[in-house]
C-alpha cells in the first residue's frame, strides 16, 4: 500500500529522499507526469519531518485535482420540478466496472431523498445486462424502462425519457452497453445516445458519467481519455473504492482532464454510494 511505502522512506532531509519518494509514488500507479509534479511540489515546500512531507503531498495532490463542482448539477433542487423534463444521467464504462451497481445504488438514494427516479435499461445487446438492471430497479423499488433485445439503444433512451414524463418521474438513470474504448462502433453509438438525449430534453443539460473501477489503476486514465473524446464527461463515478483499492489514478485523471469524481462506491450494500470528497480521499492514499 502507498501509505506503507511512504512510511519506509528515509527522513525528508536525508540524501536520496526525493528519489525514493518518486519510486514509491510511481509504484502506486499514479502516473509519471503527476508524480513529477507531486515530488516537485513537496520539494518546494521543504518539509523537515515525515508528517510535514505527508501534509505537503496532500496539499499538492489536492491542488492538482479538478476545481469543478462535484454536485450532480442536472438534478433539480428537492421540491422543485423541471419545466423542460426530467434530469437525465447517462452512465457508461467498460463491462465489470460497476456501472449497473452504481445506478441501482443511486436510484435507491434518490428515492430515499423523496425523488421519483426511473432506470432505463439501454444495453440491448445483452439480455443478462437488462436482467441485471431490472434486478437493481426492483431492489431499489423504482420505475424501469426496458429496451427490447436488439433495439437501437439511442431510441430506447429517447423513448425512456418520454416514458418518464408520462409516469411522473423526475430523474432518469440510463444504463448503456458496456464497451471498451477501442470499440469504435460502440463509441459512435454512445455519441449518438448523447445527441438523442439532448434532443429529447430540447437541448437541456444532462450528466454524462463515466464509471471507473478503482482497482484498474492507470488503465482507467486511458479509458477516460478515449471516452471523453466521444461524449464529454461531466463527472466520474469511482466504483469499488474499498480497503483493498485506493484509486490513486483518480489524481492523474482529474489533473489531465479536469473532470471531477462525483460519486464513490464504497461497498456492496445498496446504501454504499457516497458523494466523493477529495481531501479525505487523498489523505487515505497517503496516511493509514
């Protein structure tokens, strides 16, 4: 773990300290460009004691992360309606990242807050994918709109948004097909979903949320770059952020793309989805 590696370093004033620090950070899969900036930032602060060095690391890391708001801006304030239609949140990412689970947890949370969410199952390529979304919708006790197998996913999203109006739902959570960033045809389909969503909302704003697996390290940065070219992200969801996965690549993603993590999955339970808070997250990387 990163914190253990930092504890093993020589004192900050010892010869070779910054070389050791760089090696420990690189081993944590944070990425060379960010590691260089972290080390330079700590060096500039001139810490004399290990605790001072840790505080410097936290401060520099936070300065590299996104300064954009981390709230779900598409959601109306509680008790207020939306004249232009429901709030729409598109979720996408590779298979297994935690996309469907995150949708189910957020749907549950939104219902607990007094909202009326609908989940749209737009993964029309996999019957199992639709079944998984349906299972989470039942568990969260929220409305579900299912696409038929083989149907055009963008048309399912369009119809789902209109169905949400008829059912009086104020939030729509869209589950798209899992895909790799190298699958150009599926990425083009994702871009189409984004265009169709804007059309269904008469040009209104919507969230596009990339779900990344905290275990995957810098692989997530490659995914984020490619997905962002196709459908610009408004935020990230960091799934599977538990004691065994610290998600240090988040610093690199936010630093390069400027896109904030908005939600974090911290366990398997339906209540285990929280708003992402940068400072506790960064401190958990560098401290026990």
